[in-house]
């Protein structure tokens, strides 16, 4: 099914499937996947970086905390879909290790440290970056 979604991505990217938009990509949900449509060359670079990060973490067997990136080309990327973490007062919030312990999976701190030091990820503790399957 994923192969079909990738090959016919523009047929699936409709208002009915719209999830959100950033400055460089527009996101659509298709079954258990998301298609990120690159709106700018930087969006393509972001997707390539997500693939690199996912692959690196998979090599360390730490990939279970990240959305799997299946495919990237100059137009789209395809990843596993996760429903967004519930917001407080319709706003994202900083993840606090003690207060949000019930939300934090094992190896969270280790993964954050690797992502911060190796990949220069700067906004990882913002709840808008966290999703549930």
C-alpha cells in the first residue's frame, strides 16, 4: 500500500487528508502514513535530514522513539503517522521530565542527547514535536 501511496501521492493530498503546514512543508495523513509535500527546497533538505536521523538512530536501535521515514524525493517524504500529543490551552508546551514522566518513554534522555549533540536539533522538548501511534 505504501508503494501505491508514494507513486500516487498527489491523489491522496487533499483538503480531507490535510494535517498541517509549516514554512517549508505541507502534511497530509493517508491511513497509517503521512505525506510531507515539499513547498520549498529547504523542506526537501528537512526531509533528507529526518531520513538521516532516523537511519542513524535505527543503527543504534533507538528508532522506536521516532517516526519511521520510508521515502524521500525532491517532492515528498513518507513517514509513519502518529496522532499529536494533546495540547494545553490549545498551545504546545515544554516537556518537563518530572511532571510529564507518564508521557516519557524509556531511553528518552539518551535519544534527546544524541539528537541535540549529533544533529543540532534545538526544539525537541516542545510538545508539538511529539506524537502517539
